[in-house]
């Protein structure tokens, strides 16, 4: 199982890029960024707080790294037009020498849609929009030209040149809903979810979706996110998390691997209030836990 890092977009760019350089140099598999415009409140209430725009940051990540994959967790098709996503992805894949993963989702954060006047459609319609969008993105990235006339998008003889370095460029879908899982199984090369180790049903649902659409699950890379709380007796409520001694964390990570996950993505959001504290805690997690797992 590979290990990747998920820094928050709220820190000063110089601090973020320092952390990303260190991740590239020290053997992390990937670096991921969220695609949001403000902190979440769970309702329509807007919230102040620094949130740097991820598609403006990704070219910088590409420029200061040489090895890690870089990508979005995840870009909502409720916000971004598929042609814009495809052109951005192809360009940044070129900048990075073929290391971008385009993570896509249907959109969910209520307050940013409400504050910026972006329509957040009912779930069924939102998923229908997503299905059209991911098909258009995939076509633009692989075909000479794309024509599509649907309910939400009208694309006519549209090119997307130059094409990305990767052929095909990896498309990741972040979801857990049954219909979205089937769309992912038909269109994506990767799938991502938040899950504690005991939520084995999340990956089982993906396997069922692959079976439904006639796809071999072995052809889909799967990744899982959870906070890591080294030294705590139990996880802090909120996001899915693993907690405990180094050995307990090793056991829980081993369970993810047994379930078949290919990549564990570690958000650094709980590991310190400044860059020095985060760096120390990341180094400790790496040395005491991640580096102890079999290669």
C-alpha cells in the first residue's frame, strides 16, 4: 500500500510548498489538495478563513516536485465546466511531466454554492450532471474532438490540445453513493473514499458496482483517507480516523491493505498548528508507523 499526503489549502503558499518539497524528497507517493472556496459549516452559513484555490496552487506543486503524483480531492462538476477541467488537467499534466490525477465529484458543500450563487441541484439531478461531465472530460482528454448534446452540456466538435502526457490521464472519483459508484466503475481509473478500517462495506460497494457494469475491480486503483492520531486512545469524533500506539496504527493500516486498498491518504490537518509542529509530527508518524510496514 502506498502513502500520500493531504495538506490543507489554508496555509501560506511558501509553507505549503516547503511541505510539498519535503514530501517529494522523502518518498511519499502523492500530494492531494481539496477543491473548496471556504471552510465548511454544514449549512448555507458562509465562513471566513484562508482557503487558497487549488487549481491556482497545482502548477506550483508541479514546478517544485519531481516524483510525487499531484491531484484534487475532488473537483466538483457542480462548480467547474468539464471543458475547463479537461484543459486544466492536460496543461498541468504537461507541467508535471505526467503526474496529475484529476479527482472529480458531483459537489456537496452547501455554503460555498449558496454564497457564490452556484446552483447546487438536488442529488439526482446533480449526479446526472456529473455523469455527463465525466464523459465529456474523458472524451476531451483522449479523442481528437468531442461532440455531445445532453441535458446539461452542449459540446460541438471541441478539441483539447495538447493532450496530456499520460494516456489515459487518471480520473479519480470520490464517492460512496451506489449510482455514483456505477458511474465511477464505467468511467474512472481510480476511486477514493473516507473510511475507518471497520467500514469494509465501502469497498464492497465498489466491487458490486464493478460487477454490475462488467468491470474487473483489479483495474481500478482505490484509495482511502483517514486522520492519524498517534498516541491517542480513541479517535476524535468528526472525520474518520485511526488512533493508538504505533503497533495499533500498524494493525489498522494493515487492515486497510487486507481490504484491498492501494493507497492510504493522510490528511495533516490535525498534526500541528504551525509548520514546525506539523513537520515534527509527520516525521514521527512516518518513522514510527508508515516505515515499519512491509514494502
